[in-house]
C-alpha cells in the first residue's frame, strides 16, 4: 500500500487491511485473530503517522519557497497544519516513506480543498465541501394544470420545500390553468444531494387547499454559474398515471462566497484558498462594518440618479378599429396593455364589440432622453380560461416632438385592426431628491418663484399642473427588528399616485436617519401621500415594517410631525414612528377644476382576495349607512306620531310655511344651511370616527375571539354562513322591489295594473288642475293629523303595501302551473281497435 493511501487516516487503512485479511482471519481461533488484528492496526497507524510527517516536511519546504522572491504557494487549512505539526516525532521514526507521501496533484487538491486553475473538478469538490450554496429559482409559468374547482378552472399557487420546511410560496393566480408568475427567489442550501420539493395547490377560501401535483428538483446535477431551464412534470403519488401538467422554471446554482475573498483572489491570482464557512462569515461581517458608510453614500447617489424621471408621456387611449373576432359569437371583449420599461398599465374591458371605445387617459414616466419604446398589446378577455391574444404594436417615443399632442392610429402587426391614441410628451417640472441642506423650498428666492408660478393670476395656464409638494424624511425611531440579529436594514418609499421615490438603506439600525428631501408634482390636491418603511433583504423581497397615509389637504406646512406606523391594512398600529416635514403649495382654482375630472388610477394595485373579515366589515359599513337613513326616517315619523307635542307642533308650522312659500332656490339654500350647521354646531366628524372605530373594533374583537377559542372548522363555516345569509337577504329584498315595479307595468297581475292606471289618472288630473303646493300641503296635513284623528291607528306605507301585492319573478315562476302530459293523463281511455 502507498503512503498516500495511508494519509487518508487510520480508519480507512484499517478497513482496507481488514478487507484483505478477512478470508484468512475467518479460519483462525478468536484469540489469534484478536492478536493479529491488533498487530495489523498498530502497523497501519505507524504508516499513517509516517505519511503525515512526510507531508508536513513537504509543506514546510513549500512555505520556505513561497517567501518573497519565490514561486506560488499552497496554503493549507489550519486543521492540516495542526495534524502535521503533531506528527513530527512520528515522522522522525518513519522517515523512509517521506518520498512516497505526496499524492498526485489532482487527488491531493481535491482532498485538501486546494484548487488550481486547470482543475475544475477539484474546484467543484471543494465547493461541495464548503457546504453553502445559493439556488436562484425563477418560477415562470404552468401549463395545463389540473382542474380542482367546479367552474372548470383552478386558483394555483406554488410551494417550495427543503427538508420538509417551506422556504418559498408564490402568489395565487385566480381562475387560470396556464398561470404566469414570473417570480424569483433565492434559497440557501447546505447539501446538494437533498432535492427541492415543488408542490402546486389550488387555493380554496375557508376550505382546505386542493393538491394539484408535485415534482422534485434535483440540485446535484446543476452546474455552477449557469442558468438551466427546467420543466417539471407534476405527479400525484396516489394517481401516478394522471396528467397534472407541467411547470417551467429557470435554476441557477451559485456558491455563497464572501465578496472580500473574491476581491482578494482577484488581486492575487497565484494563491488559491478555500476557507471554512465560519471564517467567510466573519470576514463578511468585518468588511460590512468597514464599508457600511461608503456603501450607504454610494447607494444613496445611485438611488437618486436612477429614480428621477426626465419627462412625462401623457397617453389617451381613444378607441380600437376593426379588431378580429375571438369569441364564438363573432365578437371580442378587448382590453389593452401598455408597457414602457418597468411601467405597466391595463385599460378597462369593453364587452362584445370589434370597435371598442375606451376613452382613458394616463401618464407614464420617461427615464431616458430618447423616451424609449412603448409596447402595446391587445387582448380578448375570457372568463375561466386564459385570455386570447389579438395583436401588438410599438411606438418609438423618440420620434415624437415634445410639448405637442400627436394623433396616432397604430395598426396591429400580427392581424387586422388598429388602435387610436393621443400622445403628448412634456418635461417634468418639479421632481427631485436632495439633502436637507439644499432643499428647494428652503431657498427664499426659489420659494417665491414657486409661489408665483401657482398664484391666482396664473390659474388657467397649464391646468394639469396643480402644485408641488416637498417631503422631508428625517428619521424613524423604534422600528421592528426584521433580521435574526435583532436589527433591520430600513429604507423608506414615498408614493404619490403613480410617482414613486425612495431613500437609501441604513444598515443594521432600528433608529435610522435618512435626512432626505423629496419633491413631487401635484396633479390632484385630493391625492394621498403613502410613506412605507421596508427592511432590505439581499436574498428575498423586502420585509414590510410599517406604513403611513397622509392626505395632502390635511398637511400643515413647515410642521415636523411624528407619525405612528400602521400595518398593511392601515387598521392598527405597528412598531415604530417616522418623522416628516411636508410643504404643499398649490393653486386653488386649478385644484377646484381638477376635482371635476376623473381621478388618476393607480397602475399597480394588489389583487383582490376573498376575506371573511373584509366581507363582514363591508357588510357592517352598508348596515351603518342604512341605519343612518332609518334614524332620520324614525325622527320624521316621531314628528308625525306626536311623541313630543312641542317638536311636532314646531315641525308642522315649519312645514306649512315652507310649502306655502316654496321656491326652487330653497333647495340649494337648505343644503347650504345644513353644511354651515354641521361646520359650526355638529359633532358628526367625531361621530363618524367613533362609528368607524366601532366597525373595525368589532371585526378585530371577533378575530381575537376566534384566535383565543381555537374555533372548529364547523364554527367558522357557520360564522361565514351567517354573513352570507344577511347579504343574501338584503340582495333579495332589493331585487324583489325592482322586479315588482317591472311586473306592475308588464301586466303580470291585471287587477293591480288597472289599479295603478286609476291611481295615475287621478294623480294626473289633480296635478293639472290643482297647484303642487296645495297637494303637498294636503299630504302633510294628513300625515300630521292621522295620529290626532285616530290614536290607535296602525302605521303603514301605501306604496310599499301596494308593491307587496305584486309578485316578483321568483314568485311568478313558482305560481306558474305545469302543463300536463297527455300521455300520462289517467282520464284518457284507450280507443278500441276497429277490427
């Protein structure tokens, strides 16, 4: 046996010797076998020590040659140095095997973790020994997934598990068997032999999600730094022959190396070293602490340059002409998608037409001097399956003149039809990111110029430019710890409609100071400023820390105010406070004119999700509005019922005076008096806040009750059922009244229709011969004196009583008799045969 084999350790030497001698030892007695085994073991141990000593001498010799002026050096891990130093005495006893102790270069590099430029296999083995990799997974789309819902579709989402633990979950694509996710994630793995398990589920509200298939993703067959497209065939272990569709992914395997060591390797290409993972982590932490300030400054400048747009493209989508039919009825349900860089916009859907009229207007930001290329695609909306593609076209914005409206008819490239647009390119006036020392509004001269630009004398110049807002983001305190180290890497995002700017990241800090000033154009003074705080993560999407929503009309200029951060739903507080100083300058006339045009839609909105709590909250809101109307009605009815003699008498006198002297100008005057009264005397604002707090508090209390009691599945199902029954009953009442009015005019019940004709005839004659004020006065006197004339009268509403006699469509269907089949009639006798 060679000395290189003995270097692998006494355990491996003993196993090889035992394998060679096992046939002979089996024929000896136990004592002889034990003695011979010990003798062989001691001999193997001596050979191993001699090999280690020889290797130590070779290492010392190479280190002496690696001094200044010598050739390249080989640096061994500390564990090998320690073992070689401890084996020096053994090497003095067994120095005869030192020449044979050096293994071949490839084998020795692979064993010791030393890589050479010409040995890729050794590098891969060394990386495997380090034990940490980054697997970058891009989830693209699914094809022909399984049907799990009654409507012939599914709501698929994807889970990725590693070692039985969920490491990633995608968003849910509703009602689609060919979903497109286009999501990316990075997963840290320690062992490439353990595959990733990719599972697909169908989302079901309030029920257990249905399994749609799974497939393993093998990692040991991937190559480093190479993106590999992967198609996974989904299978169900219980039904292996069922076709469940496929998933398309792109997978890239990368080692989790320290950037410090990469720079060190690039500076010294003749030295190759692989450190243990613990040492890499320590180096990464030290370098991060050294370069955090420089990196923060560099990132701040990078964010400032990349976020500012140079102009605005105002696009008005007018109509489509002669589109191709995509549905079986010879028509289409078209809508249009626009894409300019990372910005996207989707128009509304116009049903059943080949010449749709959209009439929509929106703005896109221009980040390039040339403007870029606007991509336009037209789609046909299909419910329950993937939308059909109609055609596409492109518009090069660099070919258009600035500050001029262009009327364009763009033909679709892949089919017949065209799209009509109005495009206007304008320069961006006030969009900036600056330090607090150089803010625009702090300069007196520039502030006077801005105030002059939005003065009342220039109310009708550039009506769309309403004003400007400056937001100073100074600092935050007491943020939530989102990292395992008990710290966070917070950055702040400011959104005003579709304008979005953000600060740089302050690393490892729960009390960050940004000290930045952001300036936005105000196109609608009723807009809301959203300030969100996130935690930056290198390997996954940012974590949410808190959010504040501030209407521009509620801002007090020049006031530094601390805002308590709220949760995502903006219904309750979360941890942390952010300090802002906001200044808003706008033209009042432009703001008033802008209030009468459609508001700007937000391009990026969260997908609506089915939620029992949200449904209950909306139901309580509608119920609260109805109860307000009922309360006013009951107050008026109490005046008719003379519950308070003084109030009823005063109401009767006011009614008589108003009706006798009524003029049309009294209608807006009464609304004006109501607004003035509420401004000075009413506490409706506080009452509205209290009522909304009560709505949210009732929903939160029910959530806490469910969490504390751990309600069973049937209890939750019954709670959902109660909400749906209430909504179902309300919808039934509304639909029934509408159908009864329709059936009155459709002569469904001729008697009631004749009664309606008589009533309308009498009303027509009275309105023709008698002035309206007399009729209203007579009706009021009758209502006020009913209770006095008959104290025991049962109150009623004649109109609702009349409509209750008219059947709804459901009742008409129930009352309709079925036709009897002549063949099944028992009274029909069989005729005798003529014969």
